[in-house]
């Protein structure tokens, strides 16, 4: 992109609507996990805007129109809600800086990135710092002072058992308890999914429905992801035994499913252009998410699934554009 190819008003308007649509999910996250979420959001936003301004200055581009297009804010917001609340400040800063540098500007800036920037930043810190990335708080988290102490490493005492394994992680490592026993005795499980996370997923679903109604994106990628995740989890579901991988409803309302379906796989630059290819792209993300959750080394596979399918976008576009063979008489 040259300085003359400045973002138009359509991009700014779309980014504003995406930010507006994240509000239900953000509010639900704050309700369930407390101050860690806005702290993450502030750190990620400041870092993303600072990196964006610095890169634009180094390249000699006018920074005002590009900072105002909203793309850096959207990447920072999606990254902030994906990271564990109360993770160390340097983790959030590293993820946001990596997302902007390696996910966006390395390839020429907005409109040219082959990978989803937020998911690339998330994957970078997940691979580099797996212990910190799996340290999720129990519902309702910490108060503001304890949260700041935890994030910035200030000496202070946090309540006992303020962090716990997530429902996905607990299910993945379980070898003896049935699903019913996990829901009855494990605090990470709620009614049908992760405790609190099921409501957060419903909130992101509401935001995604708003974006669909506003025609910010089409239904193809979300339907492909949710449909394939539902089908594969239904086919692999064997009830509530100790070797069960969870019901379809559990997988739809746990982890980052709805965030991924409506705010990640719909990213227009790193995803396919044609409707058929978007449907295949979403289906691939849903299938890979389930495979990584169930048999992979990470409890939630949305980020890696999206990045792997980003690599497949050219092949999906060719497949979608290939003429169909005429049927035999």
C-alpha cells in the first residue's frame, strides 16, 4: 500500500461496527473475570497504536488516516479478549506488538496480510510462554488492586485458588471422571459449557448476529465453522463416559468458539473472497479446532486452526473457482 492508497470511509465504518459488536462479549468477560479484561484491553490498545504509529513514521507514511482506520484497534481488542485475564503485562505487550509487526506490517500494512494479525500475535505468545497462557482466573477474578499487582508483578497476596484450569483443559486431561461428574464437581464447568464462558460465547454470538444484520460480512464462514464443529463433535461424542470428548453444545459454548466464528474467521483480508471458499474456510477452521482441542497439545485450537486455514486460502479459492464436471446422462 502506498501513501496514496489511504483507507476509505467504508473500512472505518466497518471497523467501528466490529468494535461496537464486541461490547456484549467484553461486558460479559468483565462481569465474569473482573478487572483483568480492561487491563488487557488498555495494554493491548496502547501497544498496538504505538507500534502502528512508529512503523508508519519509519515508512514515511501519514499516520493520521491509518491510525484512524480502526484496524489496529480491532486487532488489539480481539487479542485482549483472547488472552487470559491477569496475564503478565509483558505478555500482552509482546502479543500486541507481534500482531502488528509480524501479522500486518511485515507484509505491507492493512489489506495485505495473509494471516489474521490477532491470531498470529496470540499464537506467538502461546508457543513462547505456554505456562502463562494457560493460567486462567476462576469466575469473578480479582479486585482492581490485586489485579494490578498480578499483572505488573507487584508484591502482594492474591486469594487462594484465584486461578484454575479451564473446562476444555480439564476435559482434555481427564482420564477417570465422567462428564456428569465433571459438571457436578469441577468449578470450571457451568450448565452446558465452561462456567461463565457459556454466557460469554452467547454474548459474542449476539454481537455476531448484529454484524450479520449490518451485512459487515456474509454468513458463509461462521456457518461453515459452527456447522463443522457441531457435526464432528456429534460424530465423536460417546455420551458422558470418562473418555468422552464433550457434547456438540459443550464445544459450541466453550472456549473461543463464537469469538472465532464471528470475529476471527470473518476477517476479510486473510480469508477467502468467494462465498463457496469462505464456507470451506470456516468448515476447515471448525474441524481443526475440534481436532486440536481433543487430540492436540493445546486446550483450545481456534488460533492455530485459523492460521493453518489462512495458508490454505489460495487452494480454497482455486477449488471454489474450478468448473464442475458435467453430469453423465
